[in-house]
C-alpha cells in the first residue's frame, strides 16, 4: 500500500548566532566574522523517517522543544527541510499556531475562499462546504469583518472549521486548540474523530495524552529532534510518560545498585499498583496504590515514608505521609519495610502524574531520601458514563476530580 505521507531522513538545522548592525565596511566585516565565530548549528529535527497510511490518525508527542511543531511546519510546507525528502499524496489542511493561514486584512468570508484556492479547490467546491464552516465556527455575525479584529478564540474556531470542512485528505492540527473553550474543544475532537473514521488522515500534536489516546491509534514520539518510538498509541504514551530518564511505574533501586539514602535509611524499590493499569495508563475509576520498599539502618530516629503527587504542569497536587498514625512516631527496629498508600478511584483528574517518594524524619526535619520523579503514570477516563466525567466529553479543569455525593430536593 502506498503511503499518503512518506518522510525519509528529514532534518531541519537552524544556525544560531549574534546579531548586530554596522556603520562601515570595516564594522560590517567585523560583525560578519563575529557571527561566523559565534554561530552554531541547532538540529530541530535529525534523520526523521516514517510512513503514514491513508485513514490513519497519528499522534505526534514529545516534550517542549522535541521538534513537533517544526515537523508539522515541514509537513504543511510552511518551511522546507534542510535534509531529506517528504512526499505528500493528498491535499493538506493545517491548523498550527494562531495567525497561520489567514490574511489579517481580509474578512472571514474572504479567507474561507482564499484557503480553498490555496488547497486547489474551485469556488463551487468551497461554496458547497461554506454553510457547514460558518455553522461550526459560530462567527456568522462577524463573517464580513477583517479577521485581524477577531479574538483568538474566534480566529481558531474559524481556522479549524476551514481546515476540517474543506475536506482535505490530510488534516494537521497542533496544540492551538487549547485556545478554545471547553465546548469548542469537545466539538473539535469530535470532528477530528469523524475525519479519521471517514478515511482521511489526521496528524495531531498535543500534550494531552487523554486526547491523544482517545483520537489516535498510533503515535510517534520525538525526543531532541529524533524519532524514539513509533508504535501503537498506548505503547508510545507509556514510553513518553517514562521520560528521558526512563522513569516507569515500577523501579528496583537495589537491582540497579543506586539506592538513595543516608546512614539512617535507604530506598530499595517503588511501584504503582492498580487493577486498572494498562502499561502506564490507569483507569480513572480504579484505586491506585503507591508502594515504597525501604531499609531502616538506625533506630535513633522515627522514619516516615511520604509520597508527593505532581501533575504534568509541575503542580504539586498533594503530599501524604504516615505521621498521622501514632504508632509510626517511634523509631522502627532495623530491617526492611514496605509502606503503601491508596488513592481512591475517581479522585485524580485525567492527565500525566509523576510521583516523588521519600522517607523523612519530622522532629528534627531530615529527608533521608527523596526521588522526585521515581514513578509516572497517565490517568485516563474511558468516558463510559460511570466516572466523574459522566456523559460530558470536553476537558474538565483541576488536578483532582473527586466523585462527591449530590442530592437535590424540591423546595416547598
């Protein structure tokens, strides 16, 4: 089968250097020599190769600076690769950063037809999709207003509608959807699912692993401009969650010979336990247990295991320790111990979490060891109606999402 997108050895190199002005030939030569001596090459992409078949929905994931946006710009022909070649066998519609693809002085109506012309469509073909574009974007009142006067939300709504409804064979969407409100994001994800199931190809860049796993069957992981994984979406998301330091859902420090600690206590192992685990994905409805294996080396101080939960945006969601139990406030005998703490289902919101594990003494305050990124996992809501999400498909804010009891009674 011939791939609709074929990339071979794609590289993109930028030259970084000093800038400055000159008022004479001598100064100009001096500036040029300084630029050459100070400049260096930066490889945003390096030897990237893959094939994507017609009808695939593929997620492009990676940390900030991994090369995702550069790759999409090359695929969208906004910029050319420095090395390698890419073959596209279909019309491409791209929704990248706000401001791409529209002429700011033209109205929304004019930009719809302009984008269609750029894609090689006739006016009649654009007109056939015009009403759907306007209805989806909800900018009918401002259709004849120059888009430079649009809010960022209006701009993105219209840009997405144009990209999705002009029936491209390849739809490329970046994280720009984060500009829209929750209801609009829900509409966009639903439309992208329709595009993918309708036999067209979708490339989707997002830091939201729940959206990636819901929409895509395959994912490509970029790290420092290189493809480090290209596989089923659940396998690649698991690798992404582990990160560059390969932080997994279970780690045996003793086996690696790296046991954080001091003369009082040391860390032996840590793990995430749940019957809702699938790789590094955890069903939002299932309870999660964090286990810490550690060794007490001295009986001089009480040792309190504690766990730190960090959300993907770096926020510390909460910290928990066992010091509320009066029995733990006395020093434990020498030996090995396993401490565990359970987090109920329907408590954490969707998203990626990293877990820091530690054993500390609180009087005086001593951290015997603390591994901030010991574990990592992704909470995923299957949206089957029996979780906190219920039947709502859009994004919900917050780091925690407890399933709380509600009651409604009629007033007299």
